């Protein structure tokens, strides 16, 4: 079997039995459900859930319905190096693979941090071996291995002239975001995952070591993020799930959010 944790949605390598605990959910950034550690498999999940494919802002979103685990939605980006899947989910179905094949398939899967590693290898295999780009600083969290996984190092990595990954630590050491200058309608966007956490008002972001346990990120990380992203043009910031996006004036929203955050934590 390949066990899948029902709280974080992470799929494991083939093994005879599930592990006794999920290291991702036992970590202080996550939590074990009140009912205790539970496991499913991809096959079992496919009998009760479907892939949700819908527009979110200007982009095509991929999620799961009914909601499962965290529940993030991934985004499909039509870029100058082919289609990129930003972040990932736990369920792949033949219908979803067909829908993606109809728009040219997925060349690269790039993931912000370990909470969204989910069923990345299941997706890559189903899509014919899409490359999976992960930050090397979080490699310890990879639970299902594959030759498709490529680790990148350092603070910045260019996938193409329009697509740049930036490491912005605070949530995980290798937490990253993707800046894309070729989004539809001439827009410059940040795909943030949980690296910048878009807040409920959809006009700000915040910076969390743990989202569910409400532990703020260290201000030194936030200051480094401010420096790293200082010169980027930003129209929109896409958060980790459906509709949680800052649409318009993203640059001003990020600057105001950093000022507000640093003031709140006493800097
Ligand atoms: Zn888990
Ligand atoms: Zn997370």
C-alpha cells in the first residue's frame, strides 16, 4: 500500500503498513486530528472524492471536492516553458488527466512547501513524468520518492525568463513562492502557497510559522522576505486555496502587510 494521511493529505512510498504516526502532522506546524491519526490510500480517496477544476481569478484551479485534508487548490499556469502546476493536491483522476492533456499537459510541478507535497508523484506519473521542483532545504519531508523530483538550492531559481522561484523562509526553511510576469491580461503575479499567507480580508498577507496553531513567523525571516521581493512588480497574489487571493494592487498590499506585521510583533 501507499498510505496517505487524512489530515495533511501526504502520500507515502509503498510499504506493508502505514507508519505509526505522520511526521508532518506531529510537527508543531500541523496537528493530529482529535480522532487520532488516520490513513487512507489514493485508491480509496478516489471512490469518495472528485477533482474540482474551476477558474480562480485569471487562472485554472485544481482542487478536491468534497474538501479533503488541508485543503489547498493548485493552479495551472500556461507559461513560456509549457504548463506549470503550482502546488499540488492528493487526488488524481483519469478525467482530470484528460482535462489537462487537452490543454497541453503539465511540464513542471513546482511546490511551495511540504504541506502541499500531497500526491505529487502520483500526479507526475499520471501526467507522463512531469518534473517536480522542490527546495532542497525541505527534502527531509519528502515521503514518496521519484526520479522526477529535482531539488533547487539557494534563495532564487529561474524556471524561465518570466518565472522565478524565491525562497522566503519562516513557515518552512525552504518555503518558496513563484513570481510570474506572464500571467493572463499582462499581469504580474505571485503564487504564494502558505509562504505569504493571504488573510481573510483578501487585501493583506501575513507570515506564519504555523497557520492552524497560530504561531507567527520570526520577524528576521519577514525582513529577509521584504528585501528579496523588494523590486518585484506585483499585481495579484494568489493564496493557498480557492478565492483567497489579493486581486489588484498586490505590491502595495505586500508592503503594507509587512509594515503591519513588523509593527504587530514589536519591530
Ligand atoms: Zn499528516
Ligand atoms: Zn503550510
